[in-house]
C-alpha cells in the first residue's frame, strides 16, 4: 500500500478531489502554504493499493496543469529598499508535487 501526498495549487484542488472521487479514490484535503510564492496550496493525502498507484497518478497528471503567472517579488529583507524596483516576473505555477510513501500498516476504525 502507498500513501500519495500531492501538493497542488488551490485552483486545481477542487477539480482534483472530484476526479479522484469519480474514479473511486478517497482523499483527505489539507490547507497548506507554499514557501516560494507564499500562496495557498492544497495538500491531498490519498491511500492506494500498489495496483492503484498508477491510476491515481494519472488522475493527478490529467487535472493539475502548470501555467505561467505574473508575480511581483517581495522586497529584500534587511537590504537596501531604495534601489529595489519590484518588476513583475513570469513564473511557472501549478502542476503537482507528489510524494509516494510505503505504508507498512493501515487501520480504519
């Protein structure tokens, strides 16, 4: 058995949960915050048998797409602010960061 931990952008989370449920998988949804953009993310925990892992990963790949977004960088902490000009830059956001963990034991009460 595997525990699939998927960190996805909030914009993709609702559609991903729906797609997982429609394909017969359950997920636990946790609110999280990304360290790079300091924006809200969603972390999903999905338990799956080894034989179902590829199916779950396929749903995640299908729903969570990367896209470009304009972001204004934060001013440097402790640095000279007078020379800092915050020009928006395009960064790639979205997609999913997925961790697959082996589960030694699972119990449900």
